[in-house]
C-alpha cells in the first residue's frame, strides 16, 4: 500500500472536567491546549461554575443528572477515544458516572489520565467531602497515568501534610500510588526552595526527578495545564519523562509571562501568551 493511501486518523480525547467561567482552569484551559496539539476533544462537563473555587465565593450548577443522558447519546454515536482525561468532580455520585463512562468507552488501548483534583498547598478545596475523597481513590486505582499535586498525593495515600517533605518521602508516596493501582505517576509542582520539581514513577521503574528554577508563584489551573500538555505529548507517543518535561516547561513559561503581565492571582495563568509553543505540525500516523 502506498504512503498516500494509508488511512490517517487524528487522536481523540474525552475530557471529563468542570467548566469554570472565570479564572482559567479545567476545560477552559485543557481544550485550547489539546486542540493546538492537534487532538480532537470531546467534552463532558461535570458542572458549570461562575469562577473556580479559589475566589471568595462561586456559583456552581451541578450537571450530575445530565451525565448519563450525554453518555447515552455518545454511545449511540459509537464514540471511540484514544484518551480519557478526568479532572474536577463535584461529588462522590459523579465518580460513579465516570466509572460508568469507563465501562462504556475505555478499551485496552485507551489511555486513562486521572487528575485527582482535590486540593492544593495542603488544603482540600471547599467542595471535597470524605466520600468524594474515597471516590477519587477508586478512580486513581484505575489510572494509566495519575497526576496529583503533592497535596492530592498525600490525601490519596493518607499521608499527613507537612510543609517540607524529603525526596525519599515523596518517592515513597509515589510508590504507594503505584501500589494503589496506577501504572504511571507524576507528582507535579513540588516546591523545593528555589526549585520547582516533578517526581515521575512508572510501575517496575525507578523514580525520576525533573527540576527547574522556580520563576514565579504557583497559580490555580497550572495542574490542568500540566495535565493537558502531558496528555497531548503522550498521544504524540512521547515517553512519560519527556511528556512531563514538556508539560513542566510549558507551565513555567506560562507562569513567567503571567508574572510579567501582573495578572491578579485569582485570574490564573496567561497560558494564551505561550500557547503557540505547542503548535508544531505533526504528520499523522
Ligand atoms: O485547577 C483545579 C480546579 C478545577 N476546577 C475548579 C477549581 C479548581 C481549583 O481551584 O476550583 C472548579
């Protein structure tokens, strides 16, 4: 068969996350990132918020009751995806819907990326209940790639929070996340003095560290950006360490630009200013 007649296919990802109107997080950052990385995105919004929960108040419209109807229609359309990416869930009930989504659309070839969105800086987000923590635990156990920040990694492994962890301690936490069932783990955005680090661990592998000089304060939405770039890179068949490196570099550059622009903390990361860095044309295979 000639090269010309070889069938080509664009990669597809289902994004299960909230839609926050203000503050640049979740679907509103993941969609542009993955689109520019040439991935077709199918969106399953878990809830709609006026703004993310880091603002002093927020309006939340829960879409739990709508998820089954959306999935049923997707099933009728015989939707097939290369990746499923999960993020912010508003309740334990939504975990059950995500598990049903996996039963319907996950195949042995599907990459399941779980971002167990639950908290930051040692504190759970205001929407997190003990039941939802248990649900996230269940979802994390099924992940091909699990992407917690250090707060979420501690919640999932029932590790008491403290301001400073040694690298050996963090590696043990990563190992516990693998024991939980995840195949690959990246604990991202670990602040270590003047450094910002990511710890990666693959099942049967050894922990590896990526580190860069901290160039700006962390902001909400950086985990969502990291997750989207990493997923896009994995869908371009890059190995985990390279994908994490690309994701980390993108977030750092976006944060640096955000600082230069004096963007208020709540308004998140001005990733739009560096989005074109991700835009290289890849030939289809
Ligand atoms: O960036 C994580 C995130 C996602 N979705 C909502 C949030 C947050 C963090 O605050 O509030 C609604």
